[in-house]
C-alpha cells in the first residue's frame, strides 16, 4: 500500500474505535444461541442499474458487510421518483425500521416533526459517533434532541465559478488574471470591444449564479451572521450597491439582454460558440466537458479567480450543502443500539475501502500514488447505493482521482465562501420558516430582476426591503435568530479535507495551485 493511500486512510482512524455493543440489530437481537443480528438500511434512489449477475443482495460489498459485521443486512432502495412519498408512507405504517440514509438535513426535520425518528442521544453515548463531526451536531439537534448522524460534504464545490477565454485575454494584454475590482471591469470592457458578450450569466440576480458579484460587495450568501445575529443580505445596504452595479453593467451591454430568460444550456452553447468572454458556471461538473472540448477547437479556457471586492477584500461565491449524507434511525426499530453499531461498522476504514473502491487488484490497482480503476472497476457504478456514508477525506481518491474530477472541482472550491457562510445551512431545518421564505423569494426574484434591467428605480429599494420584512421576513429572521441563540451562538465554517498531489491546478488561470 503506498504512502498516499495510507495518508488518506489514516484520517479515518478515529472512526475505527468502536464501542463494544451487546444486543442485536435493527430488527432482531443476537440471541444466546448465536444467531446473527439483523439490520435494515433504507437509501435514496439513483439512475444506476445493477448489471446481469449482480443484485442489491448479491454482490461483493454486501458479502463483505455481512461477513465482517456479523449482521444480516436488508437494503431497501427507494424509487428515484416518489421516493420521499414512499418513505413517509413506510414510516407512518411502521414498515420502515432500521437505518435511513439520505443527503442533507431538511428531510430529517420533516420526519422529526412527524414523530417517526428515534432520538439518539442516549444510544450514541460512549460510541465513536458521539463526537463525530461536532461542528454539524446542531444541524441534527431539534428541540434539544439529536436525531441524526451527519457527515460533512467533502468539498465546498457546490458553488459558482468563472470560466474565461484566456487566449483572448492574453491577446488583449491581460497576461495575468485581474486582481482588483477595477482590473476586473477593465477586462469586461476588453471583451465588449471584441464584440462578444462580456459576462454569460442567467437566472435572477437573487440566485446563486450572481453570488460572485454579490461577493464583490461582501454579501455572497443569503443569510449571514453579523454582530452575533442572523441577517438577510438581499435587503442590506450592500445589496443596493450590488444592484446599482449590476444595473450599470446591464446598461453598458455587459450582460445578455435576456439573461433572466436564458437557461444554462443556452449560455454554454454561446460560450463554446465563441460568443461569451466570461462564463459564470453555476456548478463544476459541466467544466469537465467544456474545457477539453474547447481545447480541441483551439480555445484556451481556464478557471479565473474572483477579484477583490469594492472594499479591497477577497470576494467569494455562495457555497451550499455543508452536510453530506445523513443517517437516522426509524422509530420502532427493535434494537437501536445495534443499528448504531452497524453505522460505526460502515465508517470503519476497512469498510470504507471496500465500499468506496472495491477490491485491490480486481477493481483498481496502484501505480505509484495513483489509484487506477480496472475495467471491472469501471463497471461498479451500482455501488453508489452502498457508499452513502463516506469519510470526507475519501473524496479526493473516490471522485477526484477515480472519476478524474479533481482538476474541475477544486478550482471551484477555492473561490467558495468557507468562512463567511450561510448559517441557515448549519442549523436544523425549520419547515415553517422555509415555507414563508419560499413565498418571499418570488417577490425578491421579481424586484431584483426589475432593478437590474432598469424596469424599477433603485430609489424603491428601501421600500422593497421594508415590504420584505413586513410580509413575513421579520418572522423568518426572528425564528432563525431565536434558533441560533438556543444553539449557543456557535461559529460555522466549511472544513477542508485531504487533497493529494495528483491535483495540480492545471485548469487554473495561472496553471498551478
């Protein structure tokens, strides 16, 4: 085993100190006669299908799980369409017992409010899960009780990035990427002088795709913590400055005239067709196609860092999903302690290795520091149903190397707001507040679009902010502030995890990380 692989696995050692558990599994106990324990796991649906000869019950991962854990495991895969509805029906009827694993936390709050999940505080005491990722505990704590075992999202790359035509920039005298707000605007003018659309962006100016520009005014996120209080950035004075700037860009022809009506595919086609200078990429995965495709056509496309904002400070884009897959235990599970034991087993380094990568020599080989999938290893996409809980330090090998995503995801993460984050994502979801805000978002989208397009005077901004507060926004802020205080006013931030040397930064503007 090479040094890098050992380094990645070493980060998992804290997960391997499993507490001794007596008693049985999610459905029945380990009796005195030595019968095997049993556990049921319910996971979300996916598009991946099992190939001939492989089923959810008969495959090398299930064989390993059952052999090494001492459990008989029943895996229930929810349908991709209507999965939430089926899960709710199963829980209400008592059919759903055992471990439930899903992404995010909103589902957790909804099920707690239906009183169909087990509180876990007493069951986690003395186990390796009790203090696992403590920075996320608040997101699973509802009414003073902890209901979930959360793992972090491994990479803050669910964010927005800038892709630029570096070849055009060099031709126009921009050998270096712009460092300041003033240099950035000079770059936009050079694109305009070329006769192309300087900024390719779509959606409403309240959406995450506009967050890099919001970040230039210090407000990349919707909600933020200011002086110990939760505030709503889109009604702040900085938001008015942001809208004034975007309105000027729109009047100067720096944005597509119909940006609010365009979709991402249309913008991508414009960019690959040589009609856009800077493409605002709403998420990382299209870049894995865009960059090599345009390179084959002779275009040099790179990720560009964000310039400093108007105040001279670094600017960032909005980042989402600090919480990765979460585990909970259904109410009615006969042996909650055994279900906790099995979750511990899933997070053991040895289990993670088999689940996430397969069997060395059969599904992958090691070439120096690089993990290389074999032909057989490329045909285990079905394993997605099993690798629902993964240590975030495994992302680099599991996806960055094996799926070759590193050079496309890490450049996005470097410009994501990891310190000045949206606190709402780190707190337990509040369905009532979410519903109120969803209604208000429609009005924010409308006003923001009209402000930028000049259809509404920015003199009306203060009235808009007051309307938002009176229309339910104050209730939303009061609710989140009360919740934040009840959690002890914690600090929130994204953690960063293991990144190996095979990530070079080749797609960054400067060509190095």
